[in-house]
C-alpha cells in the first residue's frame, strides 16, 4: 500500500488514541518511555506488543517477515512485533491449545474458520477497514477473510489446488496437456489417460498414472467438488455426501486402485513420500499440486546441475482436477492469510487497533511476494502492481493458474455458522478420514462407505 494510505490509517486511529491517552493542557498519562506527547503536542501512543504466529509460507518467508517487521517498527515505533514461525506438522496443534486456553496470539496465519468465531475470541475487523483498504482488494478476494459476511481475516493470497504432471512423460504418451489445461477433462477421459501412463519401467518398477497421499482429505474433497458437491455441507448447511454423487466419487477412486493406476500402498503414503514417487518418475501425475511446484522443480533442477541433488530434472505441468461426466469443472480455492484474535483477558481497544495496524502491514503490497513466490493469484491491486513482470513461475503455469481460477469454488465454510462448521469438521475427522483410508486399502467397498456416510450423517449432522 502507498505510504499515504498508511499515514491516513495511522492518523485516523491516532484520534482514538488521543482521546484515550490525553487530557487538556498536556496532563495525559505518561507513556512508558516518559514522554506524554509528541513534539507537535499530540498524545503519544503507549508502547504495545503484538504477537504473530505464522508458518514458513514459502522458502524465503522468514527473511521476508523480518523485513516486514523492520518496516513496521519504523512506521509504528510504539509497537513491538514478536514473531514465531511454527512448523506445519506441530503448529496447528500448538495454536489449538493456545486458543482453547483463551490465550491465542494476536495474529495467526490461517484461513478463517467458523470454529474460531465460535470461541468469541476472533477479532472482527470491520471497524478498522478504511475504504482505501477495501478498494485495494480485487473483486471477490476480501470476502475470503469473512465468515457470514463479517471480516475476521485479511487474505495474503488465493490458494489453488490442482494436480501436477511430468511434461516429458505426458508428451511421450501423446497426451495434449495444453488442451487439458484449457478445456478440462472428465473422469472417463482421465481413465483413458491413466491407461496410457501406467506401465512397467525398464528397471522393472511400476510407473503409476497417479499418486496421492493417503493421510489427508484433500484428494477426496477435490473430487467431490468436481462432482457437484462443494463440501460435506453446502452453503445452506445441507448434507451433500448422502446420495449417488458420493457413491460415484468413491467408485471412481476404487476403480483407479483396482486398475493399478494408483499404488496399492496409497493408504500409507505420507505427503512428502508422494513427491518421492513423482521425483523418481514412478508416478506421472501427483495430487494435490499447487502452482508453486513449478518453482520448486526449477530450484531442484538447479540443485541437480550443481550436483547437490541426484535425479532426473522434471518439467512441471499444472493440470486441472478431472470432473465427473456431466458435472461442472471446479477449482478448489480459498484465502490464506492472517486472522486476528483477542484474548480471554482482553487487552483493550487500543491493542486491537495496534493488532490491525500490524495485520495490514503484513498483508499489503510488499507482502504480495508470497503470492509471487507461490505462483498464486494476488488478492490486492497494489500487490499485482508491485510485482508486475516479476513472476517466478513459467508462462504455461501462470497461464494455467489464471484459467483454473475462472472455475473457483468458494469455500462453504465462509457461509456456515459456527455449529454447522464444527459439525462438518467433526464428520470429516471421525467418519470420512477412516473411511477413505479403508477405501484406499480395499478394506471397505464404495457402497459400504456411502452407507456409513448416510448413517453417521444422521447422528452427527442430524440430516
């Protein structure tokens, strides 16, 4: 954001600070540094600390975060920003413990969640949003930080889930990946492609058409969205996974397993391990893949050239998730960024305003580097302008991501109340996750799983 915008926002918030801290004749409470007013006679804001918990959003994010904090210290010398970079594996658990204890950080890097609102600790941001800030967001992006129309987060980028392919393998099989990027593909068409990609390698190992991890729900959620089901619930809170559409989806996955298009050990494959299959060219396509894999594989190629990594260089192709025949093409997209919180022992309105100042600083024009590094769509006009012509992904991947974004499916969780959102999460953890594991391992049939969804849906969701 332009410097003038920062000054406008700061000046408006300082009016409130003046009323809180100052009295007539300069008799306000002294700030911790000993000075009650600035040289201009304005009340000096009290020193404050804003705590930020985040993640290694991209490979250079920790260094980038230090630069943001230094900039913010220069703009707001009365605010100290304490940052902690969590691990993707342990961070969510640590945050949940802090939230349940009533002492979450002021800012947390995550998508907004109805469960956060249900705690009463999520900080609503609407009072702090100026027209200039709101107008800086591209159409439909600020809403990615809202729950039922109320603002609780500022998105940093639009995450985009897709599949990824090995260009060389696809072209050797005669597959027109550019047409697939442009036009999408159906489940029937994917099965035909999978037959072409599944083969024995010269070293005797099997090459599979597709590899995914068996420990998360991303794979099944992408497929159900591509079969007319936005999520377990729709935006009205109505149960979706209880009819022929879910049975068709489960059957599609089961057929891929039976045909040998996916590894028999899929249920045990961890996220990192699926990439090992892809790197070794023992899988032609990987799910899920984000556009950042393009940059990741470019960096890997440099390491191979330098001798620090062994293996074959891979040219990346971003692929859409195939959709059921007769269903609409959909892309799973959502906003990730900073969500603001207050604590059980509330630190007051002045602290809330300081929290927003830092949140805005971590989400502005320069912060668009995260979208740039990850080859993801920007959320703000100022970000797009700041990084124009500096894209790190290859032209085909950037173009494909732009095409895929035209088929964005807005997250259902943004429309659900806290109870419905919590019940959906419970259903996924207690019912969907073990059943999908059973599907991958062949322990249960699609019909058995579909019936279990119906039965458990009545118990957990009341539908």
